[in-house]
C-alpha cells in the first residue's frame, strides 16, 4: 500500500503528534508499505523506512521567534497571506493553511498513493481530496474543544476574547470531521468526546490505542530516591502542571528531599514559572527540554514516581511510557486516563483532577512505601506488555485504510481485528455499504483539485 501521512506540525520530542508520526510510519514501513510523511514545521524525526516531504509554512510560531512578522519577500501566494492575516487577528492558522498546501502538493501526485492519512489537522484542504473521490483517513487524538474549554476557564477577563479567537479553527475541524468517513481515535473516552463535541457519527470512528517502544522504555533498578518526573506542556492549562507544583510544595513538608524533573519548556512569565518562585521551588525542580527518546527514557526510567496531573487527556503517552518503564505512577481520573492506566489500582494511583491535597497525599504515600511502588511498577509494565505496541497500532491502522479504499471503490468493507479496537462490527458495516456507489479509483487524474481551493478556504 502507498500511504501519504500528513502532520501539520510534528515536534519530535514534545507533544504527541511527532511521536505518533515517527512510530506509526516506521511500523507501517516495516509491514512492507510505502510511507511518505508530509509535514510542516517543526519537522519530525523519522526512522529508516519512511521518507519525509517538507511542506514549509511561514513558521510563525517557532520557539526562537514566535509571532514574528515575515518579510514581504517571504509571501509566495494567497495561502501565505491567509496565514499572516489570521495570526495578526489572534487566530491560529496552521491547520487550515497546512491542509491547503498539502492538498495542492498532493493534487499533482494522487496517482502515487492509495490512501491519505491526516494526523489531527482536520483542515479544509482534506475535503478537496475527499470530494475528489480519494480515500482520506484522519486521526483525532481528542477534540480540541476540551483545550478551548480549559483555556477559557483559565484566561483572565482581558484575554478571553483573544483566547476564543485563537481556537477559531475549531469550526473548520468540526465541519471536516463530520464529512470524513473514517476517523481513528486513541481511546473510548476520546471517541465519546468526538461524538459529543464534533457531532460525528459513532459508526465512523475506530479506536486504536497508541503504542510505546517497550525496548527503550524498560524496567530499571537504578532509581533516584525521592525523584518525581512529569512530562507535560507546562503552560497548557489542561496538563495540570501548576496543580503538581502546588502539590510538590506540600510533599516537601513531609519529604524535604523530594525533587521533580519537569520535562517541559516554560514560558518566562507563565503560571508555572511564577509558581516556582512564589512556592520557593526553584531548587527543587529540574527543568529539562529538547531531549531525545533515549534521554527521555532515562529520565523516566530512573525516577521513583511519575506523575500525570492532567485536567484532561485523550490518551497520554507519558502515562504509558511511565508504566512501560516500571515507574510507579500517580495520575488523575481526567479524560481517558482511567481507561489507559486502568481503574483497579493495579498499575497506577488515581486522584481527582485539580485536587492538590489528594495529589500530594498519594505522592507522599508512595515515597514512604517501597513495596507499593514495586507493586505498581510490576502492574504497569504488565499492562503495557498486554495492551500497547506500535506494531499492533500499525496493523490495525492498515485495516482502516483498507476500509477507506473499499468504500471509495464501492467494494464490500472488511471487518476489524478483534481486541482493544472499537468500531462498527461487520453487520453494521454491511448495512452502510451502498452497492450503487460507482467505482472511483484513486489517482486516475480525473479531478482537478485546485479548482476547489477557493471554496474550501
């Protein structure tokens, strides 16, 4: 199978999109498929097998110079103009502008591919491919409505209007997701939220949990006493890092040697940075960013306790990586976390999201109880080995590709592998097959995608 895998931004070591693209593309290639990744900045790091085609944006949100004003010579076309104007009016243009550039690039190359797989973009350019009769699959890790809800709650009154405007792309994502026929998500919780928030037909959603590199994230014996680790975007309200910092201050009253390794990059004037000073935690928190996979595995694998303090999660790779590493885990009951780590107390201690006292209490209890840490370590590793692997993710993703191709060609849709993949069963699929759908083969060159650009925008 020839696969075009799209990712509008693919930061290699922060956030889940770059991690997802790297591991999925590698395992798809290992299965014998041809994979070409199309990405905007920041570009992903890819393993041997897949190839990378860069689709450069104006890179208005890079870490070194965010919200920059590009030189007039950088403006190449109307998509660039759209990107700049949207930024100037407090919006976030990348999902839309990347999808339009990707559709333009792929419009000349449809004959090279059998299926297009979009990773979380849900931009209007995808509809051009779908309307051209080309199989399009989209992964939605979780609906960004939840990010907006938490961001609006945290925003001061003077910033609520611009915060709402930043999430202006959500209307487009809702429209696009309702028109796509095959959507992959990563947990039952995310599937429910996509149905509720985006209004997507649940029969179009297949749940495929994410995987972890169990060889890299493995059990270790050399753990640093009293060290906690948290991998999160500290300045995103839904990640709950300020809650963890407040809990850490309480933990240190009982365990003064407790330290936190926070794998994140803090905004200089963000809430987390302010708390480090106001709570006197500068000497108790080690800030780390820009680490590669091996360094991250070492940081997680040598800590005594991993903490996921999120207010919402559609899946949580950091939680799975911690369990795979045999690191005793404390996580919240937010979003999909109980589904991912289990709710039977065998692999993680669960606390209410936002509850500083309960979080501090559970961390203190584990710091004082090496036998309980060992029990959670063994339970977490066992859960990962049973449920999560990238090879299984790739195999089941291919089944969704096959269903998309069969739908476009008017063929009988295949069933899905039994196991922790949730989707319509074959009886439900058969009811939705339209035998009168004309056969439309991908890559026939019968459609001019560029004619639809203005309407899509």
